[in-house]
C-alpha cells in the first residue's frame, strides 16, 4: 500500500451517550382534561384553548390512562370548568 493518506480516528462510548439524554420528565402533560358524553364539545374546546393560550401542553380524554402523570387535572365530566 503505497498510498499516502492521513487517517482520523475517534472513539464513541455509547454508555456515556446514554447519560446525555437523561431528560426524564416529571410529568407526561401539563393539563389533563377529562370529559364524558354529557360534556359539550364547545366546553372541551374552550378549556383546551384556554390552557394552550397559556403555553401549556394539554390532552383531553374520557378517562385517565394508567400510569399517566399530569400536573393539573381539569375534570369537565363532573361539571367543572
């Protein structure tokens, strides 16, 4: 091999890279809105927009998923606004 070329080498430690993405969130969502069949879609939309306008992450569901973490619960199913 009579080629003259320069080489570049580096090491990549995967275990150290895993430590970089240690961004464990305390919550899955900021606000969880719970509603039922009797809840007006307009009320669900209005409440969702209210929180979104505050820059918060919002999810509207009919029930709370197991092992789901949220900062605040807005229960429109119980008539809350």
